């Protein structure tokens, strides 16, 4: 595994939105598996529930999205990853101190980039401009997702 996808990328992959086609194209040429952490699990599930609340998807579509993610986990497209929490928090604080005032990054964005660094990833997949800028500042490659 060399890449790390943020939750927004995964959410686009599993629940239709404006970025779904680009996420799917990237996955066709992506080295697998992509790591999935406890943070992805929580944030993805909550994002899907929030989409139900906003009436962007139905509860049935939420369940289908979660089942697709679980199927990819079982098939090996995703692999459970557990970055050391202490190391991740130290890296997150370092990244925040160095970059958040300039880049305007949110806490969860900082945590994802920190987790990617701690896991030794070289590439970061994101549709979020600020998070992508933080990943670049952390030394990760951020490919254009076209």
C-alpha cells in the first residue's frame, strides 16, 4: 500500500455525488489495497447518515453504500490499518502548528494527513483542496483526480 484516501474520496466512491465518476476512474488504476482506519470507518458512516438526514440519499442507499465498502474490505480493495494513536496525535499537532493557520485545515483533515504520514504512505487521494495542500506540505504526492 502506498496511497491513502481521505474519507471524502471514499464517500464519493461508495455514495453517488459530484466526484463519484472521478473516484471510480482512479480506483481502476489504483494500486490496492487502500488503508481504512477507525477514523475512516467513523467518518464514512457518519457522512452517509448525514446524507440521509439531508435527504441526499435514502436509508436503503446508505445501507447499500456501507455494504459496498464492506465488500471491498472483504475482497481486499481496502485493508484495515491502525496507525499508532500517539504517533498520529504528535504528527497531527506538528502539522497543525506548521500549516493550519496558513492553509485553513480542519482537525479531521489534519488527522487524516497525520495518519497517512504515520502509516508511511507516499500518496494522498482527496478532492478537498485544503486537505490536499496540507498533504503536499507534509511531503505526500497528491495526484490530480480527473
